[in-house]
C-alpha cells in the first residue's frame, strides 16, 4: 500500500475536524448540572444549599460530599457512565452534596469560619438528623481541607473521612501553585477588588499547564468525530472548566494566606471559630487518595497528612493519573471508586 503524504494526512485531519465541529454544533447544550436527579434538603443562604440524592435501595450510611469552592461539583456526576455520586447510590448510600453556589457581591465578607464552622457543620448535623446516623465525609481538593477541619473541630459529627487530591503541606518543592501564591498580597487584593474573578482564577490554573489544557485538547478533537458519547463527554468537560464561580473575597484571601503562604494546616497552627484546627484532633478513620501525576496537588502535599492524624485507621491510595482523573477517568471508575465504596462499607 503506498504511503500517504503529509498533504493527504492534513486533509484527513481537516475533514475529521469539520465532522467533529459539526457534531458540536448539533449536540444539545451540555447543562451545568449533573446527570442524577437531586432534591434540596436544606438551604443555608440564598445561594448555599444541601442537595440529597436518593438510592434505589438502602443499607449504606449517608455520605456528605464537600467539594471545592473553586469549581462546580457536577464533575462528580458528569454523565451516567462517569458518576462518583451514582456509584455511591448503587451501593445503597444516601448521598448529600453541599452546593456552594455562585457568590455575589454581598458574600465578599464570608470567611472560612462561615464556610466550615457554620455551613458545613450545619450540613453534617442536618444529615445526621435526617438519616439517624453520622455521615461519612468525602472531601475533594479544597473541600478535603474543609472536611479535615470539620473532623478536627467536631470529631463527633464524622463517621469516616475520604479525602481526594487534598493538599496538607502547601510548601513542598514541586508545588507550583504555592510558589505563585508567595508573591501575592491576598488581603490587599480582597480589600481592593472584592470577590475574586473566576476568569482570572481560570487563567492562573491554565498557566500551570497551558499545552495540556489548551492546545492538546483541541488538537485531539478530530479523533472524536465519529464517537458521539466521547464528544458529549468533551462538551460537558468544556462546560465544567469554564463554569466557575467567583470566589468570596475574605475566604479566598484567608485560605491562600493561612494555608499556602503560612502553611498553618501542616504546622498545626490554623485557627477557625476561635479554636486551633490541629490534624492531631482528627480521630475518624481516613482514606487519603492522591494522584501520582497531579500538577495542582503534588503527591507529597497530600502524603503529608498521614503522620499528623490522631486516627488509628489511616490508608493511602496513589492513583496513577492527574488531578481530575481520580473522578472522571475510566480507570478510576473501574478500579478506584469501587475501592472507596468498599472502604466506606467497613
């Protein structure tokens, strides 16, 4: 068979790109909600609400998911095939999700004391009252930090704790985000600018890995031309990446200053709600999942957790992949999420 020349390969690539773009144009809008139906169990403000997902069969303890403030949580329920929430429901767990919403100008003074000591603590209490059992906490990235803080402040409210890609030591040698944070006066920025723009924050994250997050994704788009399911996944990921909330100014500055600049969670000197938040106060069993190729939370930043805990039951899982792979990759749904569900069922 004669070898195809560069011009023929380029023409083929252009044709596949045209078909992929046509598929994008004809596809229904990928909504900013997850694939699984939920109901609002409680509201803690005009924007912050506790969502409940009901399993078809019972038997499992309730799971309260604590997601980051930085992005929307529907990536945990991206499609029916790639849904951490659905995987927990299938194992009989009532699932609750604390949806932080989109902060507005009036929310600029919300602090970590409000998010953790008020909203999250109330959610854990409300889940326990509704289900008659303390919930497991499942914290993702910044949400994992919040979950650790609650487990330290109110150990009686937490059954088991899973942290996914959660930073604890924010001054490790390979932490590029931390190095950037050292040169910013976050308090001055919060006083001057108010809530932090989602567009600015997205630009910062993209700058950490520009080729992978920009060029490569679109160069690979023609490969999806004849794969409607994969194209739908691509569109949903696009919507998720750019559907980011602004950040409440006070909480954002406090998190960046206390964790990334002063590393207080790691050193045991973080204070919230008038109390010291030491990980040596966390007694709940902990499963710590980190990604081996994570460019946002390096493995060392997450591994630092274990020696600091008071818990007698601590396990780590190193997932071979990147930051988002722990909840959206096929391998995660085939191997990792079943292990998490099994650990919660002990």
